[in-house]
């Protein structure tokens, strides 16, 4: 056990004594479990987040014979993972909120309240989050065991008395609705702009209009059905999501993935990252009304989509991850040719970056716009490229390597300004690194099989994680969890 893990174990025992049960384990990615009563959650989680500087990865709620909640924290590689577990009787639906101590938990608690009906005491804004009151009945909690996913939710009329929360109530203050509008980054989103005259005091986003309840749909399905659903969580990062689920199931079933499959998983994950970041660059150029740069980036995105389709049979890399490896093998020469094409595309991206970097009218629209400080990025639990543009350089490919990332040499770009231009530079930098990783993996592919014989599924629970291209999961890329999956 490393020094950081020992600090957690000894510190928890010293502070809370017999009120907590602490289990530490040895290993390259050490995991520490701290079990505590609900009343200690704010203090204990705040200690991990604020004093020991662990990042908050999310809260996992399970409804068994009782309520089981697992609060996930992670640090860099020596610090490992810390899981805080607490339990409540099935009849007790109230727990203390940790959001005052760990602000990054705010949305996670709001989601758990909507989907499970749990009430987090002390949270300032519960309700009307995932399940909007113009489409769902009150007290309908779709993730509860009692909710029948096969039955349609009774249609309800919108609540005519609903009013948005306001912070200004003076004469002339009002809330202006915008949307819902479709966004490729977030899906449909509705904004409530609170204004006084021409000044916008606050913009309140309302998301989740496309909520589909995929977690509920996955209940009692086979593991093979679950991987199809994981790929459809976010089509633009389908490979990352399915990889996270596969790693969780492989951990439960104690399946060792062949070295060639691990290397090819890295190859395909970086091909997906390169294509995603090219699309992100295209979107930023479009948002600033730079039509030529937008078109050039769009051509490169299409080139990468065609490359993915020719290489694997699917433009968005669906159907490749399977439990125990990959569904197809890729010849070494084919991978080298694909990596060379990716290098040429990355070089063209570099030319676009060079042109944009000397355009004053373009820079005026991004520099010092949308500033996010490093302190705010950490407090709000930001992850992925957005966090790394604000000097929070954590990346799970380095912090907790998975698949074959511990055998690949690469850098994790980061910026410190935290504005729109820093985020654009970050996307360009990561795209170049992805092209380098593709070349390195293609040149050193191990031989052998790409899949083990299908293992017998067993009941259990495990956590799978990836550094997804835009890190949409709770923790940077934590996208799937396998719990009791049976064939």
C-alpha cells in the first residue's frame, strides 16, 4: 500500500475511530473502502476532497434490501481510489447532502433525488432536474425496483402554477425562456435567463429532455444486451463507453484480455478521440462564424469517419468491443496504413491551428471568453479537455492506466488560462498526441488472439473506467458499471 493510501486508512481511523470501518488493499491501483454511517458523510467526504485533494467521481445508488450508496473518489496513480460506502434502511429515504463540502456532488445528488426518490437534506435545489415537471408525474422515480419499465408513464398535463426559481424579485426583473434548442454537445437544452433590463443576472440550464432511462432498460438484461446499450449512451464516444463496460464485466468474471486486443483497444480509442476532437474544433470554428476553417475541419472529420468505416466496418466504431477482447482482428499492415493517414490528417489540423493563431478577429472571440479558473474547475468537478484547459491536468490514461496505456509513451497537454482559446489549443494538442499514439501502437502490435474464449458470467460488481474523448462520465471517463450481470 502506498503512502497516500496509508494516509487515508490511518487518518480515517484516527478521526472517526470505531464509527468507520476501513479496508485497504495492495496493488498497482490500490482501492480503499471506508464504510460509515450516513451522518458522517459530509465530514468524511469533505476531508477526502478538500484536505487530501481527491477528485469526486460520482455517487452510485443501489436499491437492494436496503439503500446502498457508494461515493467514488480518485487521485493520481499512487493515491488510487477511495470508495465511501453508507447504508440506509429501505424505509429511510433521507440522507445528508455532501454538496456544501463537495460542490462537485451537486448534480449527482439532484439526479439521485429525481431517479430514486432519495432526499439529500441540506441540498439547496432538489427537484425538476432530470425529470421535468411538464412530462413526469410527481413521485415517479424510474430507477426504483418498483417502477415497471414495460408500462408507459401516465400522461400528465403541465403544472400551470410552475414558476422558475428566481434570485431577483425587484420590479422589472423577469425570467426569459430560450429553447429547448438542440445542441450536439448536450442534446436538447432549455435556458432560463434571469434579467433586469438588459443585464443577464443568471443563466439556468435545464437539460435531460432526451432522458431515455437506459440504466433502467439494462436491468435484468443479458450482458450482451448491456453492451449494445452502452454504445448508445453517446454515439460520438461509443467505443469509450463500451470499453468501460467491458472492463467492468471482465473484472467481475476475472477475464484476462489478450495483449493484442489491449493494444488494438488503445488504437481504436485514440482513433475515436482524434475524430471527436476534430469535430470539436469544427464546432468551435462554427460558433465563431469562421466558415472556411469550419469547412476545412469538417472535411477532416469526414476523412476520419471514412477511415474508421473502412478499417472496422462502422464509422462510429460500433460493435467492436466484446467481453474478453474485440469482435474483429486488424492486420498489422492495415493499422500502419491507417496510422499514416491519421498522421497526415493531424498535420492538416496543425495547418488550421497555425492559421487561426494569427487571426486577430478569430482570437477576439475566444481569448478571455468563458474563463474557468483552476479552483472553480476542481470545485465543480470538471473533467477531460475542459478541466485540462484550466490547469487541472488529470487524465485517467495516466492516473489509472487501463487496457494497454501503461505501455505507451505520450504526453497529456494542458493549458492554464481556462478561456475559450485555451480549450481550443487543448483540443489541437490532444489530437496531435492521439495521432502519435496511433503510430506508436501500429508499429509495435503484439501477436496472438484478440479475444479469449467466452467466459462464464458470474454475479458481482466492479467499476470500469476510461478517459472518454470529452469525459462525459461522472469521473473523467467513468462511464459504466457492472453489477450482478448474468448471462
